[in-house]
């Protein structure tokens, strides 16, 4: 599976100078926060594939007017072609406002998903806005990452963690990628294309997906 991850700044390469070939072969688009709503709507319009997103700390307007055609995965796990994708947007709390959390608040959000994580047998991609503390975050509180994300990586060992929040043009020595055990931690600033091996969906999960689709269709 080929994934396009975007965050923080709208890619001129994709938006201002869009050509259909630039998205050819992409199977899934994931937004990691702080993006213009219309940019996500544009991607959802030009690409006949799912566009998923989490909130950044500047995305409270999404709560009143969410991006049309895109799917919010905050505090949820979305399964696509056997890939389990968990969303935890927002940043460390540094002022009054929406989509900012203390470590304790983020820990509660993770714990609320433990039941679903257990039923699904884990997670393959963790999507956040803030990075994990010590892996590409800043030293100031607004750009500090969450220590509690280690809990997810240590317990479930996802293949990928995608985040935004840290603009790679903040400094010359900023890294796009880190390795934490088996997990690749990748800063999706602007845009990055990744490949993930396809998953075989177990029969029981295949049947449950089909039943949910039939229920939505009223059949």
C-alpha cells in the first residue's frame, strides 16, 4: 500500500501545481494536522481514495465545519485493506484552546481505545499531530511531544507513527525520520510518500466489515 502523508503546510507541489500523475498509485491519504480545510477537501475531490485526518492544535474550526469528503479518525481506529490506523490529534497544552492536552488527558484518550485495540489485535499506523517526546519534538512547551505515546509503541509496536507539528524548515538539523524499536516515526511536514506491505484480513474481520456495510446500507 502506498500512503501519502501531509501536515502543517499545504504542498504547492500538490495544490498549486497539481497534475493527476502526482497521485497515481497512491492508495490512502493521511493528514496529520494544521492544514487548510479546503486543501483536504481538494485532495478528497481529486483522489478517489480515503482521505483521513487528525486535528492539529490550530484546527478547532474543523469542529464547526469539518473538511468535506475527508474522515476524522481522532480517538478512533480506522481499518483499510487490513491496515489498522489509530488517530490521536492535538498538541501539548500551552494555552487556552481546543485540541491541546496534558499528558494525563492524552493518557485517558489512549485508554479509552484499549478495548478496540484488543478486539482488532493492535494497530499498524499511529497518526498524531504532536510527535513523541524525545523523537523529533522541540524543547519549548508548544512543540514538546507526548511521553505517553511510548505506551502505544511499546505495547502494540505499530509499523509506522506519522505526525506533524514540527516544521522541518524550523532548523537545518531537523530529522524527518526516527526509529523506535520496530516503529518508524515519520514527520509528515509538507508531504511524504510511504509504502506499507499489504495485510491479509482475517476471515472473521472480513465478515464483520461486510456486516457493517450491509447494516449501513439497510440490507
